[in-house]
DNA sequence: GTCTATAGTCCGATAGAC
DNA sequence: GTCTATCGGACTATAGAC
């Protein structure tokens, strides 16, 4: 499971099936019987391998965040200038989220808000990714009265909402998001964010 | 219920309690017993007034969309120029969503994806709000090769994600979104969208 | 219109055999 | 490590009295 080892194939089957079902139907709407039936294992295997249904959620979070940290650490953006750093940060974030979009949606929308452990774990990890690694560091060179609690979330909002609202966007517009789309998407977002829609529209 | 009439106080109690619970815990995680207990009515009143638990969801959608349509129809932006129209559209959308942020989050994240009727109803109404009323009309004056399926969602993404991820944003940043915040928020979003973050940072 | 009582189903978790 | 069988409780919806 960790780092691509192939151990415990049954556990992986449960995990992958759970990701599909939690993504499509939601955590609460998915029963352990449904997971075990679709994964072709016994229901008791869920409790044996994960302790409880919530235990699956915990492992999904660990898998997602360990992937994200590893992926985003690979990038060396320190030596680039501001525009280029923002552009690269957007590109790598889009790639990383696209590879894990089901887990991302589950983690952002399906964690029960009364499970303090899971909520705190998510908060800590998201803080590391959003504040530490990607956005706030980039703004340190600037000394203005800009509200960072708007300008940062404005960027992450453009990206996050795409992955969270993908299905609804497809229902509304009919647009399907394929490889061709994701090739131009990060640069478009970067352009709008850095230079605005007006420049984009008039060019 | 419609247009502020005060009829059927028990039905309203159930509806308001449901909005609170669906927002906080999610639709599936909330039981009819819990709603009825908190609203201090009998569980059978839910089926009497709404037919089923899903019936509450349907009424929440109708309430939200009738409010949004009424509110957004009040604005007369046709005579303004592009920048001003975008700015006003953002402001009225933010005000309308803030007034109904709980219903909005429920509608965007809690509709069961296998309930075709509810999904289609949401799609039709969202299309009317997003495509027809607010964004796409604004771009008709431009003849460029700009991808509207990016530039439109980029704007709605900045706004929608704020309301969908508010709680997580507060957990991460500690920031609380008060009246003061919402006074500057729409213009900030408009500035970033129209002219970009770089201009904002350097001014 | 509102209640109590309950029917009928499904839930997550576990005991115990292999 | 994997299975079958089952416990105890919670679920939504409804019947029927008032």
C-alpha cells in the first residue's frame, strides 16, 4: 500500500471500492455490505483491516496526503521569479489533484464534522499544503495592504471548486474534462489570476 | 412559506431544523427522528408535510431557487458597461448566496446523485442562474478564442468555493467571515478577476 | 393536523469456525 | 486472514386514534 508495495491485496480491494462508492454516493450513504459485495469480500474484512467504516476514511486521508506531500515536494520552485512560481505551483497542484480527484472530493466533503480527530488531521495537512508549501510563501516579497485571506483563497478556490463541482459543471454545460482541457487549464487559470480576465478577453 | 406568508408553522419548524442539520451533518447522516426531536414535533409530521425525508430536500431547493431568481431579477445591469456589470453581478451573487449559504451548500453537496429528478431540477435551475442570468451574457460582446468553459467557471469557482469551503477555511486560517469581510470581498474578487492579482499586489 | 406505536428493513460490528 | 451467521440497535415510513 505505501509507496506502491503489493501487500495485502484484499485490503486494497476494499480501499479502492470504498473510494469509488464514497466519491459517487457519499460516505454515509454507502454501507459496509455494499462495499464488501462490490469488492467481493466478506463484510467482516472491513473491520478486520480498517477497524471500522470510519477507519477506511482515515486511510484514504493518509494515502491522499502522503501522495500530495511527496508530489509537491518534488518541485523546486524557489529559484524562479514570482509569476513563474505561481504558474508552476498551479500546474503541479492541478496535476496532483487530478490524479487523486476522487480522494480529494471525499476528503473535502465527506468527513463527518463531529469526528474531531479526522477534522484536525485534515486541517493540519491542508494547512501544510496550502499555506506552507504553495501560496503564502510566494507573497512574502510584497508589502501591501492586500488581504491575503482573499487573494490566496481566490486562487485555491478557482482550482478546488473545479474538482469539487466537476460533475455539476458537466451536467450544466455538457462539457467533458479531458486531456485536451487539462493541457490548457493551468495556464488559463494562472493568466486570469495574474493578469485578469479583461486582458485575457482583449488579447 | 412562499413570499414570507406565515402559514403552517409546524412545517416551517421542520424545514428550518432540517436546513440546520443537513448543513452541519449532511443529508444522509441526519435522521428523521433527530429532526423531529430537535424541532419538537412528531416524526410522522415529516411524512405528512413533506411525503418523505427527500421531500424536505426538494422544498429546500424550491425555496433557494425561488429566492435566488427573485433576488437576481431585481438587478438591472443591462445599461452598464462590462466592468461595472461584472462587479455588480459579483456583488449581488455574494449577497444572495450569503443570505442562503446553508441551503446553497446543501444543494451543491447533499443531493443524492442517483435521484434523477432532484439532479435534473438542480441542473435546470443552476443553468438559469449561472449561464443565462449572470455570466455568459456578459461575454457576448467579445470575439476572441478565449475558453468560456474556463473563464466563466473560474469566476463562479472563486465565489462558490468560498461558501462551500467556509468551515474548512476557518479551521485552516482561523479567519472568521464577518460583515467587515463581506464589505470588501466582492470588490476584491472583481478586481482579481478583471485585472489580476499582480496589479492588486503591486498597487 | 398532530400524536403514539410499530412494522419492516437495513445498519455497523462481532463471535467463532476454519 | 477469511469466512458465515447473527446481535442489537437505528433507520424511514405508516397505521390508526384523536
